């Protein structure tokens, strides 16, 4: 999916109160949105990424079998 076809747009500038580099990247990329101080919401693109990560982890856990975990 092209970035131009997403529901949200990326941001060029982030407020100065964000100290974590990871949070700044996620905000700029349009993966999360800041609702209040310390409260973030996952945007549609971030939710898709989260689901893909969960599927990858579940696939590896299934490959190991039930006795591994």
C-alpha cells in the first residue's frame, strides 16, 4: 500500500515534549497518535503492523510446538 493512500498523513514536526526517539518516529510515521499525556492510540497503519507481528510470532510458536512454551 502506498503511503499516499493511507487514512492518515505523516507529520514533519513533532512537539518538543516527546523525548523518546521511538515515539517520535511512530508519531511522524502515522502509526500512533497522542491522545493525552502518556496516552497513545494506534492508528490503522499501526494496527496492521501490530497484526502482522502477532501473526509472525504465532507462526514461530506453532512451529516450535506446545512443549516449547
